[in-house]
C-alpha cells in the first residue's frame, strides 16, 4: 500500500511556480506597455526568485541567514508593490513568504514574522491603492497569509511525524532482526543442550549397561574357568537383564532422536506412536485414554508432549512398573493430562525438593505453558503426574 509523502520541497516547488506565474503576469504588463521601469521590475522579481531558489541550501549552512532572508524578501516584495503602476497583486508574494516563515522558524517566531509581513503589506497597499481599497485588499491578503502559514504548519508537522514514524520503523526492524538472531541463538543453544542431555543419558544408561555386561561376561568366564558351572547361570541371567535394560534405553534415545512431527500428526498420534515404539516394546502394558477432540496450538502440543515424554522415561527407567496409562482430556477451556504407573513409587516431596527425575524441567515447562503440574507418589504406591494448562 503506497503512502503520500508530505514534503516541504513540494511546497517550495509550488511557490516557485507561483513566482513564475506572477512574473509572467506582472512583467507582461510592464513590457507590453514598454514601461520605463520594466527592467527595474524584472530585476527586483529576478532577485526575489534567486533568493527563494537558494534559501534552502544557504540556510543549512548559516542559521542566522533565515532572518536576513525574510527581511530581504519582505523588502523586495514592498518595493515591487510600490513600483509604479502599483500592482496590488504583488502582495501575493507574501503568501510564499508566510509558508517559508513557518518552515524556517519555531511556531511563535514564524507567526510573529507573518504579523510583521502583514503590517508591511498593509502599508504598501494603503500607500499604492488608497485607504479604503488598501485596507480591503490588505485584510484579504492577511487572511491568505495566515491560511498559507497554517497549511505550511500542517505539512511541517506531518513531515516531522512521518520522519519519526520512519525512524521508529527502522528501530523496530533492527529490533526484529536482533530478536530473530537471538531466537536463532536460543534455538542453537537448545539443540546443544538437548544433545548434551542425550549424551549424559547415553553415558548414564546405555554405556553403563554395556560396561555392566562386560563385567558380568568376565565374571561368567572366570566361573567357567574355575569349574563353577552353577554360578554361570546367575551371571547369564544378570547379563540378560542388563542387556534388556540397555535395549529399552537405546530405543528410548533413538525415538528422541527421531521425534514425531507434531505439527503434521498431532499430539494424540504422537503419544500413541511413542507408547507403541518404546513402552510396548519394553514389555510394559500401556493405555492411552483421550476425551475431546480437535487440534491444539503447536506450541501447546509440543510442551505437553515433552512433559509426557519425560514422565514416560522416568517410568521406564526407575519405576519398575508393569502398567502405564496416559490420559488426555481436551475441554473447551482447559487441557488435562495424567501419566500414571503402578511402579515402586518414591518420596515425591524429597524428589521435588531435590529436583531429581527431570521434575525441575517438567515444572518449568508447565510454567511456560501457563499451567500447573502436580505429582502424587509414595513408596509402593506408584506414581501419578497431572498437568493442567489453559487452551
């Protein structure tokens, strides 16, 4: 959508056009009648036009030139007006000066100059046209001066507001670019942090399990060498249990490396895929209960999924559970999630105080979603985690 720029240069261009039109009208009569002062009139008008055309460039270099310029131009206008045969419409040049005064000077000074200009023009009109005609024409031109000044003031304020808006837009664009860069950095840091977490999980679980396998295998080899065949069965049983744990943990990590596309599949499909790919293959009995339908905002689905993922990882690694149930209830204003298992449980108050089992991350994620996370557990009582978030 295009916008119209209010530029003082456009006002100056109209002023120059006005001076040209006045010159054609005024000098035409001088030269057509071959008036003896025709070259004087042409010189005065040319001087006025020259000062007008060069004012902007000179004013930028010399601030005091503005007042001198207005005095010179007002004097030239008066001379042109008093020059026989006293062309009263010469007072129209004051319209150009009124607008310039508003552009060049602060508000009160500008209108003070317009007042002084009006007094000078009234004097010239009365002198050239007589008292009655001079005052009548003078009031008309003074009204025009005030209108021209007010119009120029509107353009000046609109131009200043437009410049401020453009500066603000530039600042906003720079801020947006900085936010984009910060977001990219935050995303990169999140990826790095996630990789470090998975590296720790891999070291704490799968690598430790493999190390346990090596030790158990070495123990079994020593028992065979010692002829203690009966003890080898215990070692093999231990190797089998450790290998199963390592397999379950590796499957969980692989699933995290290739998470489902929540935006494409939706939260329910992602939860079902997780239970089938990890928990079911680990030998747990799982159930997914869903009430309500409809897609949720992507950020909300991603946050809920991460909480469920952490809860399921805890159940798989630490609870010794046989049954895990995930319940999702999508209401008109709220989403409620529960993850319950029948495992060995733990002291929930001590775990929350210590921030273990990934609880700190789950609480932080619940806070980011504007929701509330609660945890119920006890030794031998299983674990029930509940998340409530607004839609």
